[in-house]
C-alpha cells in the first residue's frame, strides 16, 4: 500500500513539473544565459555572454528563480562535473 502511494505521488510531481515546463513557454518571455566552467563565476556574474556563470547547477537554479519562460543556455566547452 505504501509503495503504491509513493509511486502515485512521484507521478503526480513529475506531471506537475512537466506541465509547468510546457505551459510556461507559451505565455512568458524567453531568457538567454551563458555558462563557462573555465571563466565563469557563480557569485559575481549575471549569466551574460560577458559575465557567464561557472556551473550548470547554479545556472539552472538561478535562471528558473529569476525569469519564468523558455530558456536558451549557452554552455562553453569544458569538463563539467
């Protein structure tokens, strides 16, 4: 019984996330952000081409928290971990 409840809850949350991702792009403005593991900075930069973020994790969290809508994330060559 508990296992079925956990599975149902997981599907519910995945459905909500999918709905938010698909619906937000239809009525919100787009954002373009940049990430560069070698020259970026998560603390002082704004995610622009001139001042990219350093990590993918930070870039995704910051972009989602600041702007609702569709995103373009430019990722510079490098090894991200």
